């Protein structure tokens, strides 16, 4: 077999392969024998007819086609393996010349075009990581955060009692809400059995005040102007009409903030100080994780700026399709305010950035010999109860990312 190849672009390969008659004969003979074994001739069991008769009955064109397919598959696989390529697109095959046995010329000559996993030329990721790790912040937990969380714990365990009096701030109320604009119902603006703490709701400013001193079964009709920065842009600065029915008023009795209350929160708590210490640790862990993510994200973005890779179109398309699917799943297919074409265009650059970061992670993993082991991948799948047949590649990626992140974090210079 003779093989020549050239790069059309950084990741696009064109290969030309020539199989001599003797080499191609192996594939032809195998295809011919298989076809002959399936010939049905009257008076003979399959595969027992005389060779001369079965040879005459064999479809020579079909045999030649089958032999060519197998010859291309196995020879191209050998070329790919010899060159250590990772193919990321389906090869386009063009038969240039093919000669049956006995004729002059090569047995088979063909051309194949395909995309391979791109070569990544990394920036100085170690220097970049060391520089950015110097910016790492030590998380600080504020007293306000502790108090707010402790208050939430008390409120979440408040005793709720239905009352017949007028609603006051701090009460839990249950309401039905209908909202409209210029007499037409607002999409998503009808709520049934909505529960809210009076004075703490997330409705338009002024909404809660309209419901103070109202009793169960009262119907209140009023209008409020949406603020200029209202989250629904089409309602900004618009006068919205509301019809609210009070379905129930509930008094909330908060538990006393003492050690007895602390004990109700779990076996590990004996005092209020135990609870607050746990809150502090929770905040510290959360902030440390967020800071780690910020630092790693910045490192990878800066490395990407100093790295190069010619990304095949097919890889970029897969990355883009993945981001479009994620966006639609998160927002809702029918809630996206732009066309599919505009959404695709708006996500294209981000998809390229994400793909480049993934290529960088893979390259660092390879260069630093951090490739996941089979045991690590199995452990990852076992922890999350994932099916190896469908989630092997995903789990490989997760483990690879963790190991690279840990490696980059380890470059922090000790003070």
C-alpha cells in the first residue's frame, strides 16, 4: 500500500491511497467467496454447487463494490492509525481508479478527505496561572449574611395560624392574582393560591401596601405603574391593572432564638453559636468555591488568548448546537425572544470560546500526563449512577477537567 497526504488547512486532511493488485485481490477474493456461499442453485444446497457454476452466478459488479468498500475501510483505518490522527468527521471517499483482477494498473486508488482533532499550540499556561493565582481573594463572611440566614431559618420554622383579622405586614397571605394591560390579560400574569409574606413579596413596588388591612375573601382592584427597570421590558413604565382576591390570612409566630431552637435544627447543634458557626462555614465553603471557579475561568480565558488551534467546522457546529439546546432547555423553547437564526448567531462566538477552553484542558491533560484512568472514570460514573454505555465520554471529560483544575491550582506560589 502506498499513501500520501496533505493538509488542506490545519485540521482538514486529504489522503490518497493506492492498493496494488495483490493487496486488493485479498479483499476481492473474500467478497467473492462470501457471495458464492449465498448462491442458491436448483438441485444444490447453499455453498455446495460446483465452483464453475457458482462463479458464473455471482454478481461480479456487486462483489467488486463490496471488495472496494472493505479495502477502503481497512486501509484507511491503517493510515489513520499510523499517523496518530483522531478523526472527527465522516471521511468523504472518491474512487479514482479501480481495476478488476488481471487488468493492468493499481487494484484500487482512492482519495479521502476528513477533519482531524486539531493541534493546539498552548500559551505559557503555567506562568499565566501563577500570575492570576496571586489575585486570589480570601473569602470574608459578613455579619449581615449570618443574620439574614439565621432569620431565614427562624422564618422557615414559624408556626402558621389562620386568622380572621385584617392582614398586616409580616403575615403570610394566600392570594389569587389577575393582571392586565389596557384591559387585556398579561401572559403569565394570572396566579392561583400564591403565598407571600406581606411586605416581602417580589411584585411591583406598592403591590403589598394595597393588600394591607384586607381580610379573607376581599377582592381588591387597583393599578400600579411598572418601574423603568422592570424585568419584563414590554411592561416598563406601563400602567398595570390588578384584581387580587385574598384567599387566606395567616399569622406567623417565629420560634425564640435560644439554644432550644438550635437543638431542633439537628443533632450536631447544641447552642445558637453552633448554628451560627455552621452558617459561617457554609458561606466560607461557598465563597471559596466561587473564587476558585472565578480564578480557573480567568486562567483558561487568558491561556486561550495566547493559544492557537484551527478548529474544524464540524466541532464548532457540535459545540454551537449544544449551547442552543442548553439555552432552549433553560429558558423554554417558546420563551426565547429571537429567531433560531439570531440565537445561533448570538451564541457562535461563545461556542467557539467554550470549545477552545475544552481543547486547552485536553491539551494540558495530555502534556502533564493527567489523563483519567479507567478506575477514576468508573468511580465518577458510580458516584452519579451513570450508565457506562451512554456516559463514558461525559465522565471522562468531568474527571479530566477536575484533574487539570487541581493541577492549575497547585501552581499557586506559597506566601
